[in-house]
C-alpha cells in the first residue's frame, strides 16, 4: 500500500489511488528484473554480487522508460485527465468577471 502522505495527495479519490497502485504493480515484475540481469550479462557488466543492485535498478528504470513511456503516459492521462482539465480552468470565472469589471480584456 502507498504511504499515507502519498495517499493524502488524492484526497477522497480512493479509486484513483487504487488505479495508480495497479499501474505501479504492472511495471514491477520479476520478468523485467530478469531482463535487466540479461542486459547486464550481455554487456559483460554482471558479476552476481550485491554490487549489482544499483546497476540493476538503473537498467530496470532505463528499460521501463524505453519501452513503456507512451503506454504509461496514456494510462496516466486517462487516470488524471478530468482533474487536470478541471484544474486548468480553476479560478477562471472569477478572473473573467474581474476583467469585465475593470473595463475589458487588456490585449488578450
């Protein structure tokens, strides 16, 4: 489960948090980790020691960015689209009323 601070970011939207957690779980797989081992072995960089943890983490991150960026962007957009669009106009009605009250739109 996500930590309380992160969960608090979503406020009263547990469904969004659940979907986000699912998305994180989908990319966190042993198959992806084994692929990182394979890549490091292919490059002659794998020695099987605990020192490999850092390189493995970097390799997994690199692989994820290379192969999943577009799919993750699409999934995140689908998940947060409504919130982002609503946020983009938050305060606009008040601002527009002020513009009108002050005599118009100054070269908008």
